[in-house]
């Protein structure tokens, strides 16, 4: 809502930059920024500059959507986006296949979906809407709600692949830390371009904004305004209405704006107060019932207030005060009881017209001065509706209800239930410590003794929060204390829930043997209750624990029993089985049963999305990422890890983020071509997120950093990282994957010439692989042995080991490792006189698998060793293999530099016989001179390397 009554002055440089930005948008220039960040203090002209940008965009044929965040509506989810999308043409929304998915953003309508899926669907909507260039303006984003900031963060980290420019205007000093961090990161990556508006200069203000005013007076007003256009124009308006310059020079902006309200009639003042309460969402249809004005009186008052430039009309007939600063002054100056009554009337009118629940909840909150069951019911329902898509708003509304809920015995059960719901919302929204602290309050409440199990639920959820905060010891202690409580003792059903969570502490920071007995007891209790969900949960916890520890036989038994039970249950019974599916899928992945792992992960994802168990999504997505990396489907692996990263950042757990980034880095190492900096950078971020942790996830992060460093050509750093991951005796390294991690150490040591250390690690890899009896791990140990043979110069033995490793990898569907082994052994096999065809076949199959799987690293390796394989097919060894023993003997002497007479004398042959043999050697080898023959005899095949 912008006026054009005064010219835009002093912003020529900024306008020129915006014009260039629009030219890049319309021309779809590669590398252009996706976001424009316009900053500056209140009244400095941000909204006016953005308005000029919108006009220029329209002139260039771009579509423009405009939305605004507002100061007192910060808990209405997605408000600025909903405001902007209200300008979308109806046919655009109707033709968008996922329109129902983005309903919470489009209109505030409820939708049962996780917020991260909503983010991706919103990005897809923007892509769909950008048939022509599209500019989306979000003003006053320093007041944006948490859900909008989270959506914005997604759009900055994953820019829309279309001609879309997102324009943000905000006050720098009032911007919340998450918004500032998002935009700073975007500026560093080139996604965001920054423009900061400073004060106007004296010449612009005096000559262009105060025409007809004596210069000395204009200068005094400019000095008082400090170059702020809003302040200067307000001073100028007051002066024109008769105020002296001397008084204005010492009058603040707030007082000047309030002076404009003094001449208003009571009816007009009431109307201004109602508009201030409604923010940017007042309409004549809403103002009439709330103010009680008759249509004629309402029209007259609106006309007067518009002429006085106190009110302005924007899109869709919405009415707002001239500037947010004026709104704040009016609202804060309204008597609290009047403000409360206004919000009560607005809420009632919105309910009558069927308005979205979030907007009604805002007015219900503002109308609460004492306990009001009706208003609380609105807030409760809005919190429930927003729990999945906007957990911060959900937590806020529940807190409002709790604040007003009477502390009486009849409300005790309700209080406990609301606290537990709020703790869940806080945890899902990433406020882990607040959630944990609130849950401790719930646990400390007197036990209701009504069998509701809310205490056990609070303890389990509290342990989950402690885990996400990296406080594993505290989580285990909390669970064990509750399990051994005697007054009263936990019910059998509660024992199952507590035991399952206790078992879940392994393998994150607790060794599975330390909780094995508790898991066995949990399984027995669940069976005694006939609790199939509990039985499946206990079997899955045991399966993952044993699989991680490398106890393959036990893990296989638990995994098969868990899978049989889970697969027998219909979808309707699986709501409580989401976590067991996480653990079952990971156990199957570690056991290299990749198809089963992916099938159970997919089922878990469907349940988690449907039931809002968002904190489990990263684990399921990462399991699929791991499976697709192992089976060489790298494009989808990277995409899945990207989604997992979005959710992990939203949850706010550094521990989880470290694991997500490590898994993503592994996928990127394999997916990216040699020389791409992203894998190493992502691995470095993973270890930074892990901090000083020494748990499973931290160990994985360091191991992946080692793998990325080795691929980047830094074997010393690779060795250092993996040794850091493993700790003393490498005991912290995941037992079921040690051969793969040891392979990094072996390769790094061989590259650095430390063959003794390489031999020790290769022998340990062999022993570990034999114990595990898993194909991919055995193949890894074979490749480690091959590296040792290469270090000793035994290329043929190394080639045979690489071929065997490829065959072994193929047994479990480990396509990436099959291709990896084939390509590493291809040039070695081709160089063997009897193995050229085998080498070529290995190269062709390895390259085909790499290309089909989108594996940039192996495709690069294939291109690097391809010429050597081709040359080896007709190389020195193959041609020399066709020589007879006598011809080879003479060729060796020629290579040593002996003349024909000298050779004849040494071999007791005639010179003519020697010359005849040399001619045959030339013909068979394809050379025509002694020098060429000597070069042929000295030829060697290049060695493969991870860097290609």
C-alpha cells in the first residue's frame, strides 16, 4: 500500500541496480540471484523502492505478487506468502496439480502434510506460476512468522528453477536471527543480492522534497529528520498545517503522527482503531459489523480518512493505515479494554463468515483477558491444525491457553495434556531445549493415577529430546529411573514404551550389549501383552543393534522375524510402527539386503508423513540415500539427502544434522565429477556439526571426511580423519562397516608409501570381513589386498583381486562397488598379456554402470583410464606375447643396446640368423627400429587412482 504523492528522490543508483536485476530476470541470465534483500531502518523508503521495482517489472511484462508481514500477527502461519498468493490468477491455481498440497500457504486452509513437503510444493507452485517472469514481493519480513521464515530458508537454499525473483524488504536491526542467517548464507552463495538504503542527502531533501519552503526552514526540517523520508514528510505536513519550524525541530516522529489523529471525530477515531487492530486485512464488509457504523456513515468516514492520507486502499479492497509506524502508535494508544473488545467482535465476525482458523486464533488470543472456554477452544483447534505445518504457531497458541487455564484440580488433566502437546510442537519446531525443560515440568507433576500413561509418554519424549541434544547419558538415566520406579511402578504397556526408547539409545552413543538385556525383557513383556506393535519394535531394535555390532547371524534372525511380523500387519495397524520400520530398514541396509531395506523405508515414510512423525523422516530418507548410494542411483540419493537436510535443519539437532550431512557428503562424493568442491565442503560441515562428539554419528562424519579427502587427492588428511573417527584401536568405528573404512586407510597409506601400515590395516580388514560374512565388506577387504599387491608391484595379482571384488559386490546388488572394482582393475587386467579382453570388458561394464547410475566420480575414472585400457589391448605386453622364446631373448638384448654382431656372438648364432629374428620381431610388434623396440620393451601401464 504505497503512495505516489511525492517523488522518489535520491535513489538513482538503487533504481539502476534494480533495473539491471529485472533485465537479468526477463532475459533468464544464468547465475542471476534468486532473491533481492532490501534493508534499512523504518521509514527510510524500502516499501517505496520496492513499489518502483514492481512498476518496472510490470512494464517489462513480469507478473507481480505482493505480500506483507505485520507486527501484531506474527503467529499466523505463512501470512506474507498467503497475502502474496492472493494475487495469483485463479487459473494458475486451478491448473496446478498440487494445489491442495499448498492450501496452508495459499489460503490458510488446513492440510495434513509435513511442512517440509509443503515447502517443496510451494517451490513447485512458484515454478508453475512463472510461465512469464514472476516477481514476488514480501514486505516487512522482520515481522514474519516462524513458518514463513522456514519456507523462505528453503527457497534461499533451493532456488526455484524458473524466472522468479523473490524480493524481501526488512528492517535490519529488527530482523530475527534466523532470517539474517538465511540471507547472509544466501549472499555468500550468490543466491541473494543485498541492497541497503541509507539516509537521503541534504540536497535531495531540501530541493526536491520541500519545494516552496524557505531554504533555512527546509534545512532545519532535514536536520531534524536525519535524512529519513517518512520523518521529513511528516514534519513537512505538520508545518503546512501551521506548526512552527522551531517546535517541529524538537518534535519526535511519534508525536507528529499522533497529532494527525487529534482532529478526528469519535466515529473516525473508532474506525482508525479498528483498522489498526486488523492490520492489512480490513475490508468495508468487516469494518461495518465491528464498528457498528451504518453503511453511509462508514463510507463518509473512510472518505475523510483517505483524504487525510491516514488510510489507504490496496489490492482486493483491503484498507490499512498509511504506515506500520502509525499503526503501532494507534494500536498502543487504544485503551486495552477497547482493544480486547475490538478483537472479540472481529473474531465473532470471522467465525460467522467461515474465515480460516489461524486468523480467528489471532483475534481469540488478543481478546483473552481472563479464562474464556470459547476463545481457548479456537486456539486449541488452531494449534492442532497447525501442528504439522507450523509447529511454532501451534506451540504459541497452546502456551496462550496454558497461561489462562485456571490452576484448579478439575483442569489438572487438561493442563498436563496441553503441556505434552506443546512440548511436542516445540520439539518438532526445533526448540529442543524448551521442549525438554517443559517435559521435565510434566514429569514433575503429581501422577494422575488414571492410567492415561501421560507420565511415561513425557519421559519417552523427554529422552528423545535429550538424544537430539546429544545428551545420551541423561536420556538413558532418565529411562532407567522410570523403569525402576516403584511408587507407582510403570504399567506393563509403559514398560514396553520405555524399554523401546532405552534400546534406541544404541547404537548412537550406547553399545548395544549394554542394553541387550533390557531389549530382551521388553520383547518378553510385549509378547505377554499380545502387543504386536511392541513385539515388532523390540525385534527391530534388536536387529539394528546386532547389525551395527556386526553380529550378522543374530541380526539376520531378528531382522527376518521383525520383517515377517511387520509385513503381516495391514497399514491401519502401522501408525505405531514407524520407528520400528526405521530400525528394521537400517538393519537390512547394514546386512546388505538393499531391496528389503528400501521397501520398509518407503512404508515408514508413508506412515510418518501421514501421521506427522516428522522427526523420523530424516532417518528413513537417509536409509534410502544409503541404499541408493550403494546400489548406484546417485541422482535420487542426492535428492533424498537434500530433503533429509531440510528437515534436520528444521528440527535443530546438531547430532542429527551431522549424520545427515555425512550421508549427503558420501552421496555427493560418488555423484560429483572429480574436482567438484561440494563433497569435501559438505563433509567438513558434517564434522563441524558433530563438534567434539565421539558417538556413532560423529564417527561416520569423520569417516566420510576421510573418504572425501582421499577422493580429492589428500591421502594424509584422509588417514588423519579416519583415525580420528575410529579412536583408540579403531573401536569407535562402526563394526559392520569397518572393512570399508579401513580401505580408506589402506589406500591412503599405499599412496603415501607407508606399505607396512597398509599391510596391517589390510589384514585387519580381511579378518573383520570374514567375521561379518557380508559381500560388500568382503569385496572391500579384497580391494585393500589389491592395493597392497599394487604397492608391491604385483599388478596381475591386484587385477585378479579387483575382479573378485567386483563379483563379490554384485552378489548383494552393491552396484556402485561393483563398478568401482571393475574400473580400478580394468587397466591392470588389460595390461596382462592374457587378460586384455577381460580388462576391456571390465571397463565397458564399469563405465556403463557408472553412467546409468549418475556416478560422476566413476565416470571420470572411466574416462581417465579408458585410453590406457584401449592401448593395453594392443600394448607392449600383448604384442610381445606373440614372440617365440628366442625372439623375446633377442628383443631383450636389442633393448639392452647390443648390436647384431654382439648378439650373434653372445648367443652363438650367425649374424644372418640374428637379423632374421629381429625382422620377425619388428613384424610381430609393429615397430621398425631398434629405438622403437627398446621403447616397447620398457613400456608400462598407468596405475588407476581415486582422482582418475
